[in-house]
């Protein structure tokens, strides 16, 4: 077993987390046969069967569970050691995998990356962009940018900003179909929805000071915010979008606000979430510090444009 290296242990942990050899091969950009050979070498070194292979997939043996626990501890200790030396050298470096929704990626994270690179040139960011929530341990995510949701005890969350939503339509849709005067009128319009998260079809309003929730029945829907925004821009219907995406298009006169006096923006906190075992790594701390500053400036700029505090 002393002939095994840290890379082999990390590979075993990823096979256990992802559940297939092909997924690990894609992640590493190597042939599946290479992953299989490494697993065979690990089992030979340990002298026991660690993984059961069947037509239903892979499963760990009792010895595999024990080996996985040690792999995680050893590779985690190596990360901490690298971070300690980087901290003493006054540097933060390494690859950081970030899971983020498409709208926050496009309108917040992408514009922030040049500044992050200038401050920490040794950090390399890999974005995993999806409107669905990532499984941080299974997907190997270092930081997940999430809006206000219930979080498990295994993670550490740092609030870095806020996200509001509003209703929008294109001028062409308004010309062809008119616009609703009250939330109840929405049932007579074609609606564009995000299908990635069911709660996004619950549209919040305030009517005569009382909360009103309208369950949108989608005529058009997509599981990606950018595609959904494209549908609204094409004049296909009325959509509820993040204001950080919608307001620039309003200023460009490509979109119109809909039911502005009724919409409850439901501004929710945006968190940078890390696994409890990794949040002290210098490369992660450096990213969190930079994005906290970046989102704060963005929130201040948005408040100045709208006249809010």
C-alpha cells in the first residue's frame, strides 16, 4: 500500500462519489481503461476487493468504505498542507471549481474574473454552470453560489449579495397582445417559465398590501435562465427573470417591465457555500473575499440606479 500515491487515492474517491468509471474518465480527460487499470492497481496493493462491479453499476465493499474514508482524510490533509505553505508565502493558488446558475455566471461572475486574476494570478477558476443545485461532494465543487435556501450542516455559507426578480415582456409582445393590468390577468397571457426549479413558477405579488402568489402555467419553458430570457426577447411571452439580467435589457429598451406596481421582487440573499472541510483553504478564502467585495459593489450600483437604499 505504501506504493500508492495521492493521485490514486483521489481517483478512488472520485469513482466512489461519481459512481461510474466513465464519469471520472471524462472529468480527467483520459480513457476509461486508464481509470480501470488504476483501480485494479489500488485493489492489488490493498489485497482486497474494494469495489463490486455489476450490471447495475458500482458499489463499495466494506473494505472499500474504509479505504474511502482514509482517502478523503489523506487527500484533505494534503490540500490543507498545500494551503498552509501558500498562506505562509502570501499566495493563493490552485484550481477552484465553482457551481453557479447561468444568470449569476453571466452577469456577475464573468465580469468579476479579470479582477480576481489580477489580485490572485495563481488561481484558476472552473465554472460548472447550471440552474440546478449541485451536489458539492459528488461533483467535486469547491464553491457553490446559491440563493437563500435551507443548507445542510456539512457546509459553510457566506452571504455575498442579493438577488431580486421581476416580470418582463418584449415591446413586440406588448404590441401584439397588450400587457396585464392586474396579476389575475396573467392567466390570459402566454407565460415563459424556468423549469429547472419548481418554485420559480410561483410568482409573488403584493395586491393592496397583501401578498398574492400566482402559479404560472407555462406556454414556453426552459431549464436554463439564458434560454428563457431569449424566449422573452423573442416576444414569445411574459417571463419572470432576475433583475440583474432584466434591468440592463430595460435600459436598452429591449424589454418592458410588467405589473411593476404589483411585483414583489422577493430579494433573497446570495450565498457562497463551501464544504466545512475545505472552507479554510487559502484559494477558497481568496475567492470568497473577492466575490464579497464584487457583489457588494454591484448591489450598491443597482441601489443607486433604482434610488433604493
